């Protein structure tokens, strides 16, 4: 269609509306914040927790969750004429889908403030640096996303998984010293693994690598290194 995602269902609350509490809480139990979770945020957390990178191909208009969910993706390709925006304030709503975490990291503090507090809608080709990886004609969006995915597939899945999480998990609350300690642990471990051996040998032998390691089965005993926070509601 013409839109990638036009945002949340703004119809009145009902069991058929996934944005309302109705239908999420057992019959007879009052709905409250202890039970309800933002569905967009749950989807974004699934992307963040994935062992594989995720690329968003925004091939049309994107507002609301249509813009916030791609923020949680590792890369985003957008159609140059797609209308996009963070319109929470114009609907009397607040940020969701982990956008309060990722938007500032993508575009910086001042620009994030401007995009959210104005609720401005703009074309993707007018987007600030950092919001999208590539802005291309609509007909080229999916091809560019597949091209990026193909490049990623030429790297070690284990290296990809660990490097991806280093970038996601190391933010403003991580000191250079903490990053150094984690990087030291990681590169010491992975340099002794089969993927590193294959990566070096394939380079020296001038051939395509065949990485044998599986992030699901072969991750190091110290992964994850961060404190896991339970977010599932108790109904």
C-alpha cells in the first residue's frame, strides 16, 4: 500500500483495539499499570533481544509506531518521499516503543527534542542525519535493505551478535573503562573460537568464509553480560 505504518488504532477502547487495556486483562479484574504493557515496546524489545540484526524497509508513510519501531531496528532504509513524524504530542500522547531510549541515540538530544515536541511531519529526504541509514526512491527501498542484509551475511554470525549487543547495551551510562573491560573479555574469547580461525584462513586463502559457529548454541558463558530486567506483566 501507500503507507508503511500509519500508527496506532485511535478508535475507542475495546477488546478488538490492541492499544487499549480491554482484552489484555482477565474478566473481572480492573485494568491498571501493573498489568498493562505497551505492545509496541514489547515488539521493540523482541527486536533488541534478537540474536540477528533487523533492518527496517520503510516504503511509505510512517508515523507513530511506524516511526518508533524502526528506531529499535539496527538499520533503516526509507523511501525519499515517505511522510514521517513523531506526532505523539499532536494526539495528546507520549513516547512509546522504546523511542525515548533510541531516538536521542540516533539523532542527538536537541534534534530529538525538536522532532518530538513539535510533532512535525516531514518527508524522509528531509530527515536529520542519523534517523535513516539510506533514503532512496520508493521502488529501491527493499532492494537496498536486501543489499545490506547480504553484506551482513558475509560476516561471522557470532561476531555480529556480540558486536550488535555491544553497541546496543553500551550507552551514556557506560564508562570507557567498562567498555574496555567488556571488549577485552570478548575479543580474548572470540579470538580462540572457530569463527576467528575461519575468518583469518579464508582471508589468507582468498576465498569466501564458511563460519561454523551458531549464536544460539555457542555463545560465551558470560553472555548476556548485562542485568536482565523482567518486563512481563503478572496477570
